[in-house]
C-alpha cells in the first residue's frame, strides 16, 4: 500500500515536471492503470476495475480481433493514402453500407474526432458560403481552433467565436417541457435570426445526437425532426457528430442520427471507430463534399493508413459477428432497470436516462427541486472508484454521472454497478449529513 502510494506520488510529480499543465488527472487519488481486458482495467497493484467510462475501447480493452488485425498489417505495410491500397476501399464500402442508401456518400479519414469536426465545419462553410455555426450550450467538438470555438464545455477560458451561437440542450428533465423537439427547434430558429441580424450567414448546426456532454439527453426517437427542418429551411447543413453515439452504442440504430430518422449532410466519426487506434472519419453527401474537395486538397499523413483501416475493419466485423448493437440495447435496458431500483432508494438520484449502453444519472439536492448537485456527484464518482467502478460526470452543472462502458459490459456486470452505486450514494449522503451536523 505504502509503496503504491509512493509510486502514485512519484508519477504525479513527474507529470507536473514534464507535461504541460493542460493535462488533468481524474480522482483525488489518481489511478495508475497497467492492463486492460474487455470491460475490466487493472491497476499497478493488480486491482480489478469495472470500466464504465471508455467507449473508445468500445468492443473491450485489447480486443483480440483488433490486436491481431493491427499486428498483421503492421508487419506487412503501413503507409499513407497517396498509393493504391485495398484496405481503405474495402473498409469504406463496408462503412457506407451502414449509411442511408438514398444518398451518395464520400469518406475522408483522419486520426481524431477533432480533425473530423474541423473538416466538417470547413466543408459546411465552403458549401454554404456561410460562417455561422450553431452548437449546444455544453457541447464538446474538439481541440482545433475551429472546433474549440464551438466547444463551450471547455469552460469560461474558451472564447466562443462571434459567428457561433449556442442554444440550450433539449433537456426534458430540467425544463419539464414535454414537446422538447418543437422547443429545441424554436431555440435554433432564434439563434439563426440572431445570426442574420448580425449579418452572419448560417452554415451548419453541429450536434451530438446523444447530447452526451450536455448531460446525456438521448430523448425519444424522432424528436430532432423539427430542428432539422428549421436548419434546412434557413439554408444550413446538419453535422451529426457521431463520436459518442456511433458504431451501435445506442443499440436502437447503428448511428445516433438514424434514431431520429433524418439524413445529415455531414457525419463525423471517432472514438470507437478503431477500438483505441487513433482512427476517425468524415462521411458526407457527395455534392456537399465536392464543394470543398473541388477547391482544396486534404491530406492527413496518418489518416486512412492500412493499419488504422485494419483496426476499423476489425471493429465493424466484430460488432456484426457478436451482435454488439443488440447486446447494447438489451444490456443497456437491464442496466437502467437496476439503476432505477437504486434511484428509488435515494431521493438524490433524480433521473436515470439513456439508450443502449449510454446512461446518465442525475444527482440532485432533494426530490422536489431537481436542483443539480455537482459536489455530491463528484463524491459519488470518488466513492465508485473505491468500489472498483470507474466513471465521470457530464452536463452544464457537472451533476450527471456518465456511464458508457465498453460494449463488452455484460448482464453479469449490472449487479456490481448497481451495488456500487447504492453504496457510493449512501456513503456520500451519510458523510454530508455528518459534516452538516458537526
Ligand atoms: N466530438 C465529441 C462528441 C467528443 O466527445 C469528442 C471527444 N470527447 C470529440 C468530438 C473530439 O474527439 P478527439 O478527442 O478524438 O479529438
């Protein structure tokens, strides 16, 4: 124990000396991971954790199909997209078969979700000759200058571009509004009107169809239809940021936008696409993509290389072979049933919502007020870590537990999670009462 604490201190100190201050660690007592397998992570002490946070290793940590595909391709060839190679074509064929068949699609590959969104914004601006972008109030879309300027989740230090308008996310729980689709469309219409009043032409609405960093707000299927109409009537494009909901995570459909029955102009892919290999993509309607590509080349040194494509192919193959989309739907439902049972015992658990293996749990002050309680949420996250469950928070008030395990998370893991949440909330509430009383 002492040795482990000493090692943790040493690594933390070395980080402070070597790495830029932009890096943030999770947990008051940071976790030092050395190994991962499926839905489990292991620390330097050999302790097993249930991973509720990593939708990047979406099939599961160190998935053998991905490890094998990457290793074999790495032993053969890895180079860029200026030579002919089958892998990128075979993968694209396969990927595009998951897109709405009524449109003609084109794909570009890069390494991060940020790059995919950055290019999507540039393509949208080229196609519409507009600069104006609308995003949600706690969105996160990336690290580049363009994408961070539409990422209010970065906090007050991040300037939002003057051509960007932020709209409140469609949160039925907090607003109490039943017809959230119409309400959301009205918010976006007002933002478009404001852009117009400032002589800014609309280029795109960019949204994560799960509104994950806005607090996990999947809503009912189809509720985004009115907002799509509003944007199109005003000459704008829709960019669906599928970095979070994509690749079967929602269980209902392969893509988050497909749950809502609309066809985006541009779709960005990331995190789960390569199960941990840095692979991302932009898929767009052919005429929209041409507005950019007719004028400008796009070359990404590592994007679309055969090793990355091998990883991405193994991911698609495994999702299909193991029916992971159905698995996500089924186990996600079981998870929320179990968590709702826990919530029934704690008035500070205000809402349990989600779709597939993506769940948000609201921590509130008491049952009546729905007042967000970020402090309690943080205490619960710390307590969960002691129970061997790793997760974090989301939402504008930082009070929503964000549960998105690798899809390897199974029905056999639900009890561990539910028991850990029950104990963690109990402990947090008891400690708070004790502090208030002392
Ligand atoms: N979009 C969304 C919705 C994201 O959640 C993220 C990453 N958290 C990104 C884009 C950026 O992806 P990356 O970190 O790979 O650049």
